[in-house]
C-alpha cells in the first residue's frame, strides 16, 4: 500500500534548478549548438529517475522488514501498560518479557520444522500472546514439538528469575519466577488452543476430554472472565478436532498416525515438564503479606 510518509525526500537531481534558469552556454556556440544536449546530459535524467526509484524501493523494503518488529514492540508496550496499571511497571515489564520468551520458543521450533509464514509474537493484554503460522507441521508429532517448545523455553526464562533472586535477594524476582512457572504450567493443560492440547494431539485425542474436564473445574472454582473465554474456545476447538478425527478422512488419520517411539518421547517430555513446574512453583511460592 503506497503512502507518501514512506517515500524519501526528493533528490537534488530531480529538483528544478533554483532561479528557473540553467547554466549559461559557453561563449562562441551558436543557437543550434546550444540546443543540442550532450550524451552525458541525455543520460542524466534517466539516471536520476533510476536512483530515485531504487531509493524509494529501499525505503519500502526497510519498512516491510520492520513491520514484524513494530507489531511486536507496539503490542508489548500496550500489554506492559495494562499490567502496570494493576501490578506496577516492574511486574508489567517482567511478565511481558516472560511471555515473549515463551512465544519465541514456538517461533524457533516452527522454523526448525521448516514452516514458512510464521508471524512475530503479538500480545493481547490479560490474554497473553499469540503466534500465527500456515501450519503446525506435517503431523501430530511436529505439532506437539511446537506446542512444548513454548513452555520449555518459558520455563528456562522463569528459572533465570530464580538466578536473579539468588543473586539479589529481591523477592520480586522470586515472585516473578513463580508467575512464570505458573504461566507455563497452565499452558500445559491438555486442551487446545493451549500448548498442552498440542502435545495431547500426539498422545491421544481422547486426552482432550481430560482437558475439557479440567477447564470445567477451573470455571466452577475460579469464575474468571478470562478462564471462561479460554474454556469456550477450548470446548469449541475440541469439538471441531474430534469431528475431524472421527470423519475417517485418510489425511486426518495420517496426521495422527505417528510412531510409538515419538509418542513415548512426547509423553515423557510432557510429564517431566509438568512435574518440574509443580516443584518449581512450590519452591518459589511466597506467602502474601496482605
């Protein structure tokens, strides 16, 4: 989409000469000779136009290269402001950075799976962040790897907060670590669109029913609008995926037909990650003073 704001300033070569007159002709030349331009002057205008064209193309390409960064940075700032309005700017910055690392776990794994058209992370205040891609891989095992990559890298980032706590003794970093561990554990609920639902696709679609049960329990015990929204999305996606799975489509069956070794490795990674996060949350838990 063309926008004059992206265009560079006019180049001096394309501007008319000041005063409205060109340089005076050398003495001794007749009228006919004065009107006949040299080969150099005939090339000057096309060259100037070509330089101006490529300078505009360069600006457009640089702008396109920055779009992903600008989208991520802009939504990050909005989310930081939203969280800071409730819990202070330090928590807002720290929490959004934990989300960023978590999402880049998905981005990195998507690229490793050879998937093109991966978006930059986009942040949604109080709902987290999302990454879009054309697909999640060739089969359910690839989808599980993409899903688990976020909590794995996100847990490493939360562990980094533990290191900062040990170095500074500041309880803020301990509380931030607990929040990061909780965030990644919540995402491992075995239901789409959460990351655990991606892993469950490689285990058994029936595991999604366990996730639905977990979301129902959360809605009844913690009637939070965000939890309710996630539960509605989860039930809808689970219904659609079960419908596809039971359709008998050969392509769908092939997607879920992965090897036993892959299932075991994904199940082991999932269970170890869940246990590790539960232990980490217990170790970093702080009693509230209010």
